[in-house]
């Protein structure tokens, strides 16, 4: 299943679960000085319809 995640700052990512979580965790660390768990990042994502 693919997901889309949009940050309040305007950054967006879209893709498979593991890819969007990894991208979101990296974005959080680099731009917002935040450490997110896998579950925290995934909870912010919206599933995309196939």
C-alpha cells in the first residue's frame, strides 16, 4: 500500500510505507530537530487509493 504524507511546512512525500517513514524521519531530524518513531511517522500518513 502507498501513502502520502504532508508536513505543515509544505514538504510532502509519497510512496510505500517503509519509504515514506524513512523520508519523514529524516525530514524531521534535519529540518525540525524532531525524532519520530516508525509508528509516529506512519500515523501522520494518509493511505492512497490504488
